[in-house]
C-alpha cells in the first residue's frame, strides 16, 4: 500500500498531467543549465527522485550482500542469468522502440527503465519457480527415504 500511495504522489509531482503539476506553478518553471539541458522543474524532480531511489536501492543491496556474507551464505554471480536478462532487455527494448516510437528524453527513460524492470522481473520469477520445483523434488525424495527407514 505504501508503494501505491507514494507512486500516486510521485506521479502527481512529476507528470505533465499530474495533479500537483497542474496546481503548483513552481513545478512548471524551467530549470536552465543543468548538463546543458533546459527542462521544467517537475521533470528535473523526476530525474532527481529517480536517482535518489536508485541510490537507496543500491545501498540496500550492498548492505544485504554484506549481511548475508556475515551469516555465512556463499553468494555467486550467475553470468548466465546476467546474459539472459541482458538479451531479454534488448529484445523488449527493440519491441518497445518499434511499438512506442519514443520521442523525447522522458519517454526514452521510461522505456529503458521499464524494459529493464520487466526483464529482471521475468528472469527472477523463472529462477524462483525453478528453485521451488527443485525444493519440492528434494522434499519428495527426503520423504521417500524417511518412509523406507
């Protein structure tokens, strides 16, 4: 619920048709000179909050990595998984470019981020299902061995 609520607020602050953008004139002022671009403040806010969110996620991932390592878990990087995500991302991106024909930096950002998100989500879900099936098979084998004993 918190994610839904913050997403609605975020859209209201950073979308051209958002409630706050329509009612607070400050959000429509142009910000000049940032990396040579001129953009409305609500778009600058969108980029800033997105970068802040990515930094928080990265921090949490690094923190989780070290916590798991301290608990004795062995973490491996699966190059096959990374390659699969990358190939799926390229495929979704190709389809998205063909279907959406993005114009402007905001649409490109949404397309890049969205396709990457769905690529990671689909691959992660497939690995999760594979792990569940593997665990169920192990459990059945253990139950058979217990029954034999």
